[in-house]
């Protein structure tokens, strides 16, 4: 049975804190600020696509400070500093885990793409030929995290 | 890396320009991804699944993205226009689709994902996982764009 858009929203809301606490040892909470995209320099965006019986994508966007904290735990970094490459590795893996968990709740068979990660100022990440069915804002240690789920547009 | 995939990316890009974009295109020699020092402002990306899991990236500086979009659409497109995003996404889709057709004849079969477009001045772009990648540079009137192909290592 295909989950509804509300099912998917609730799934991401409950899944995300679990993923971030078990993988990156970070407490992540739904943000009271609503759907505020990270507005800092060097924002990271990671995207995985799901294709097959269900087609769409999951996009994670966060401030570099949050990606750095995740990287230090996930990659067992000895120092306080995480490189840009470390942050990309960490967010890419978190996107991969989020997408993989969501895929398990979607019609099968579906396949997960390789994650792509971008970093830059005023970063925009758009999945074309799709419509957004969920955009959920979280925060962790004062840093914003936004997770979007997009589904292929059927014309 | 399978040369057939790189050659298909180069051919698909040349075919696209020869049929849809009236601008002179000069292909360069494929290079390793780390040899590309240029930074780009608009990136289109499509995932590949099947016989060659990986991804294709199409990367432009915004000035060239606007020039290509303008030539393709037949009207002036500004560097900040949302049409840039639509055009780069569509170009990426067409290059990946062209590769799919070329490689199908060589018994390499794959599906392609929805196109993703990333915009941000001088942004970095990486395809994560254990992959090997090559970049094909193309010169258009002195400006450079690249087609990146990354395939999961076997």
C-alpha cells in the first residue's frame, strides 16, 4: 500500500531524531521556527533519489556547523575541526540512511541512488519534474536542519 | 573506468549541441575529477541505476549557463533567471538520456533518476560512495563547462 503524504511526513518526523542520535550522537528536535532553510554561508545540501515502484528524492540541508559535529562523531575525528570533505561524507551518509529507511516504507521494488552533496553560499537544491510532499524543519544545538521529500510529478 | 561510458557522455553532449544549441563546442580530453580546478555556479545531476550505477553531473559557470540557455531558448536569459535551472536540468536529462541510448546498443543498460539542479556561486559538488570518476571539459567561446561521470567501483 502506498503511504500518503501525511504518512511520509510523520515517518520523517519520527525517523530523523533516531537516525541522528544513533549515527551522529546528536539530539535533533522539530524546529519551532517552521520551515526555515539554513541561512548561513557554506550551507550543505545532500540528495538521494528513489526510483522504481516509487519515484522521488530526499534532500537534507544543514548549516556547516551541524555537519561538522556529525562528521566528528561519525568519522571518529581526533580534533575539533572537520574538513569540508569530512562534512560532505557525513551528510551524504545521513542522507543515504534517511533515504534507505524511507525506501523501506515505500512500494517495492525501489532503488536508492548514490548520494550527491553540494556546499556553497545561498545554496539552492531543486529536484525537477517533482513536487514537494514534505518539508520538515529540525534544529540541533542551535543549528537548522531541513529535510524535504519530493515525489515525481505525474502529468 | 569503462571508456564506453565516457565516450557515450562525450557523444551525447556533442549530439545535443549539434541539434539544439547553436553554439560552437570544442570537446577537451577527459581528466580526473581532481584535475578540474574551476569552480561552477550551476550543476545538473542525474543518478544512474542498473548495469553502471553512478551519476552524471553537468557543471556550468553562470555566465555560460545563461549563454547556453539563451541560445537554446532563442531569447535572452539572465544569469539569475529560474530558466537557467530548468535549462540545465533539462540538458542533464538529455545528456543522460543520450548516453542511455548509445550504451543500450552496446548492451549496457541503466535507468536514470529525476534531474537535480544545484545553484550557488562557486559551490562544490561531490558524488558520494566508492566511485571512480572522470570529467570531460567542453569549451564554448572561451568558457568552460564539464560533464562529470562517476560510476560505482565494481
